[in-house]
C-alpha cells in the first residue's frame, strides 16, 4: 500500500516539474510558473510544498519528509502556445477533470510536439512587422520594399545562427550588422531615401519585448533574482543590436 | 495623421509579432487589436500633450488593462496578449539616435537621447505596474462580491 502511494507521489512530482520546465522554456513569467506548480501540488494534497523558480533551474520541495527535486532549464525560447496549453492542463488537473497520470501524459505530448508556425510564415511575419513599423515611425513609402526584405533577412540570419551556435548575443549582433550594411548600401546607391527609419524598422523584429515585459512583471511580484537576470538578458540583447548597428554607422 | 492607415498598420504589426512569438492561433486577432489600441492611445496622447513619456505611459496602461480583460475572457495567461502590444511602445528610435550620436562623438546629444529612452522605458514599466495593481484590486473586489452572494444563497 505504501509502495503504491510512493510511486503515485513520484509521478505527481514528475508531473509538476515537467509542467514547470515546459512553461519556463517557453517564456512564461517566473511567478506564473511558481503559482501553477503550487496550485497543482495543493490539488494533490501536498499543502506544505515550496518551489523556487529561476530562469535556469527549478527547485521543488513537496513536504518535510519527501526529498527535494531539481530540474535544470537549458534553452529558453518564446512559444506562447505551449504556455497556454500547460496552463489549461493545470486548470483541468486542479478542477479534477484529469488524473495525475492523464495530466502527465498530456504534458509529455506537449513537450514533444512542435507547435511553431512554419518558418517561412515566421519570416513573412517579421517582414510584415518591419514594413508596418517603417510607415508607423514616419518613413516614406519608397523605402517600404527595402524594410520588408531587410527585416526578413535579419530574422533569417538570427534564427539560423541561433540554431547553429546557441550564442544569442552573437546571433543578434550579426543580424543587426547585416541589416545595417544592407540599409547603408540601399541608401548610398540612391534607391532608398532615409537611413534612420529604414534601420529602425528593419531591426524591430529583433527587439526583446518579451524579456522586458517579463522582467518588469517578475520584479513587481517580488522575484528579484529572475527579474534582474531577465532584465540583464534584455539589456544584453539590446546592447548586441545597438553594437551591430554602431559598427556599420562608424564607417 | 492618417488614422485608418495607422490603425490598420499597427493591427498588422501586432498580429505579425503574434506569429513570431507563436501565440495560440485563435488569439491572433485579439493580439492585433491590443496592439492597435495601445498604438492609437499613444499617438492621441502624443498629439494632444506632445510628450512621449506620458504617451508611452498611457499606451502601456491601456495595453495592460485590455490584455488582463482578454486573459479573463479566454482563460489564458495575460502575457500572451500584452507582449505584441508593448513592442510598438519600446523607444527604438530614441535608443538608435543615442547610439548614432555616440558613434559620431556627439556625446552630449547622445546623453539627451539616452535619458529620454530611459524615461520612456520607465514610463512603459510604470504603465504595466499601475494597470496590474488596478486590475488586481478590481478582481479581488469582484471575487469577494461573488463569494458573498454565494454565501447568502447557501444560507
């Protein structure tokens, strides 16, 4: 009897940690991850549980007798569909619609499936966003096709380098550097008119909007470790983009 | 200023950011609407008061409130709706100008642009904070009222 209880508890622990890891890897806020894990634990009669989430690892202590568990978070990207899916699984577990086994199976499926849009559609979206921002920031319609193409090229470069090397700062630096060179060529050869708005529009898809929002919300919720480290990541990204452009402009 | 054009473009841009961040497909249109409302409020404030710090505060505040309401409606995390709306308010052009002036050795002008960019990012952050606190108070009161009603009916 105790054996069965033990394995069931182990399964529940695996389930919470998997949910936390998927959410953290997909770009959820730290306090939301903690909230979700504690809610799931309370629904499984683990009332005295504690968890501590940072952007690089999750610690979870179910109660005073059971051992504390730890998972490492290696790569973080942005995939909000997964956050929403894990959120609905945890809601169903808390409401009693799922058993722990069902929830765990569902989470495993979420972990292994690729929910991303087709890569070409993402590139098209980056191009469209660049074009829109060019006009919104007061650029001229003559520059529109250039912003459209350069925004897409910048996005492709960042994604490819990220896949090859996993060094985010380098990818963003090279991406904005190439965008700056292309924009300068277009302006100095006389095809495009305004260098400033063209560059700003084209690098808009690389701006770390998610990180900034998350950092502010985490700091507000009192999670200073995660808030500061996410803020540092946002600052590094912004610095890499700025340095890439600055290298081009200094010639 | 061409209102319908700006509304359409900001809607399209926020929707495109939704695709890049892979938001759930049935929320893409809502994401676009959040981005559009944030940008239009920002522009209106900017035209009336001619101060981009206040305008950014108002834009971020509205984005955050709308995102909270949509999150309640769709039963999804609020962050799905707010990100696409926040991005247009990020002071990209100020930061760019600061960088360009540093490269051209105009350090005084660079400091002016950089401090303006810092003020705007602070205003965006404060807009998020204010909306968050307001919505928390509102939802807490609403939950209490519902609980009281349920308590009355049970007794």
